[in-house]
C-alpha cells in the first residue's frame, strides 16, 4: 500500500498513532508551552521549526524539541513566531494540516484576524491565544515548564472559529495550569495596550531620557523603584518593535492620555488626591 501524502505538498506523510505537537518558533513562549505540554502528557513528541537555524538547534539540544519538523503530521500546531509572521504561518499550517487544531501565542489579535480575512478567511481550526506570561529574557534557554501555571491565557475566537477546536485548545491550556478567559480581539488589543504594550513603551522611553547622562553616576542613584519600572526595557527590541507597530493605534492613544497626566499640580491637595486614587487602584489590583 502506498504511503499517504500531504494534501499540500504531495510528499509522503507518516500518520503516527501517538500525538505530536508542531512548534513553529522555538523561543521563550513556544518553548515553555512545549515543555509544559510534554510534562503533562498532552503530546508524546514535539517537532519544531524556526526561521533561525541556531534557535532550532538550541531547542533540540535542550530537549524542548525532539527533532526538526519532519513528515510526521501533527495533532496540534503552536505558532510562536513574531506577531507580523503569525497570519502567514497560520494560513500555511491550515493548508498543510486541515482539521488539526492551530493556536498562536502572540500579544496582538486584531491584526492577525484581519490579515487572514483579507487573504481569504480565518481557518475554522485556528484559535487565537495570548498567554499573559513572559520575561525580558528570550530564547529557548529561558523556557520553563511552569511559566503558565496560575497565569491567564486570553483566547479570542471569532465567528469563523470551530467551537470544538476552541474546547480542545482551552483544555490544553488548562491542563498545563493556565486560567483561560475569552475576549473579543479588539477588546483584547485595547486592554493589553494598557497593561503591557504601553508599559513597555514607557520603559524604553524612560531609558532614552537617560541617554547622554553619565552612566556611572546614574548607577549610584538607581534604586528598586527605578529597577521595577524599567525592567522590561531589557526586553528584545526586535520582538517589541514588531508588537508595538502591530498594536500602534491602541498604544499611541493611551500614550496620549498618559501624557496629559504627566503633570505636577500646583495645588498640593489636588496632587495628593490624584496620587491616592492611583495608589488605591494599584492596591486593588493586587487583591
């Protein structure tokens, strides 16, 4: 009997009885999902692909990926590439593996959904996801199996999304310890602009303000407050230039609002009320 063939390429495809995850992009987030999924027995093996051969080699050497992508047809696909590449990778995976659940881990949703629609349609077996977890560290070496434990994962299914696939992907996240919530893509992007994208932009801008000053003198005056506020400015500029451009409008809109609040009132009582209101909100966020 002849071996089955890939629907897209015509190449022979092995159809294993075991389950396998195809990881597209082997950095911190994708690598952490792969480690967690393997630890919980969601997949028997993880195969991977990455536009950076060195990154893929590192993921293989660390055991995050068992081996580079092969002719094995996966039972799940995780797209963990930069945001600007997600739509293209989703469309390619949907063509190659019809019916296989596909999800991404990018922090911008509207651009991905709109791009897929503009190119034809949102594949029904694609579930847009965004785990609210991460680090200023990057790459497979920073991946951790416990990264998503107790952390929120926002899914943003659209009208084209197959409900059974949503349930499958939700179950994967819950099995690795994540807390799953669902939102509209646009609402997600507006909220995440406030809670993640704007803070990163502010941290980068703060460091730009310090340019030209004596670095040794600055080091002598750095305290925990500065370190807390500026920590994310150590994040990968390639990743974050991609994210900030993808969610530019929502982030800049909030940046303008922030600009109107970067004032020190002449009236001390009014200033104190503003600061107290902000402090109270921050305390409530900590529960």
